[in-house]
């Protein structure tokens, strides 16, 4: 997942807390070995190598995750799509800082993107690609999934107060800290190099909830006076342009990870639809990378 995971745990028994924390980290490492596109021995790498030649049976947990991704793809109108990898490679973000592809390169990549090219057989737990060149990338859901599983490990070990995050883009708040009723988690605004006029964003209060943030900066490049980030729209083949930062709060870190990506791509036009997908969802959207910044909606707990 190419990111740093950290956790803070509270409780009276330091020995049991350490053991629970180590078990949670071990679960994240196990999922990294299973789901990483960049590890040749991972289950995803094996699937990508063989599924265009015929059905590939996968583990029940991976199959369930792929079914979940398929559902989220339908619910977001295709804005969330785990077949995005050919476009990521085409735009130079797979191990690089990005570049403008030629129209021919982009067209070739787009031909290999789309969940309609992935067949999931629930009877055999098998996955098949309908053409060579299709490649799955769980980067927009795997981090949240790993954090959610790690939180379950902590909860099963009896931990009632913890905060886990992966790369500062997905965080899960288990219970609350000893000195407060909620965990306070800040949203990081645009870097000063982009000329943001906004004041620091207020913290979001979380309790037994996850928050994921997607933004166009980080892995990005500038061309023709515009900023192009690494989050690509599978529907158009181009980097996100409708918004510059999106955040989603829900009980499931798996879903916040995926839906924050979708919200960034849907922008203002799809905000209301996406915010209505789950009861109690809180969302935040920042617009206007190339012409100043403005906040469309700020989630704050009453």
C-alpha cells in the first residue's frame, strides 16, 4: 500500500495493549502481502497475471472485497473503479510523479478500464478478465479495508479506545480518548505552494467512525498552467478536475476510502447523490484548484 500506518491505543494493561497493537499491525502487513499490486507474490498480482487467460479462483475474503468494490462501482456511477491501473500507468503515476500521455496511449489504456471487463463467479469464487491488459488496483479501497480489519482485531482483543491511520489519508477512531468524548482529527488543506487563501480547516470529531480524505496534491505535476493529480477518472481517462479535496465519514473505513475517491471525481454535481448513499454519512468537498479554493460543505458533528 506504499504508506505508513500508525496507531495509538489506550487502556489499563500495557502488556495486553502492546500485544493487541502488534496483532493489528500484523494483520495490516498480511493484507499488504495479499492485496498489493506491487508485490509479485501477492494474490492480486497473480490474479492480474492470469485472469485474462481464464478463470482464477481467489480466497473468499478477496472475492468478498471484489464484490464490495463492484457494488461501490455501481453506486457511484463508475466513479470508483478498481480497474483503473492501466490509466495510472499511462499517466506515469505508477511509481512516478506523472506525465501527459499521448492521445493514443490514453485511448489504449481506457480500452482496458471498466468493471464490465471483470467477471466475478460467486459459485466458484473465480475471477476472469474479458481481455488482456485489464489490471486491478485496490489502492483506493485496500488501505481502508486494512485499517477496518485492524480495528476489528483491536476490538476483539478488548481495546475500547484507539486511533489508527494510514498515510494520514484514512483514519479510524475506536471509541474515544480518555480525556474527551470524541477523537479530534484535522483536515489538511492545500499546500501553500498552491496559493490557498483558506484559514486552517476545523477538526472533525470521530467516535467509532472512519474518515478518508482524497486530494489531488501529493503525487501530481503541472502542465499548461494546470495541476494534474494522481487520482484519475475512469469515466474520462483524465485526472480529477472537479474538486481538489474530498472527505467522507462513515463507520466503515473500507467504504470511506472508496467513496472519498468517488466524491473527488464526482465533484459538486454528484455530491448530493453520493452523500445520500449511506445513512449518517458526512462529507466535505473543496473546489477550485486552478482558480482559488472554496468549500462546498463542511461536516461537523452537532
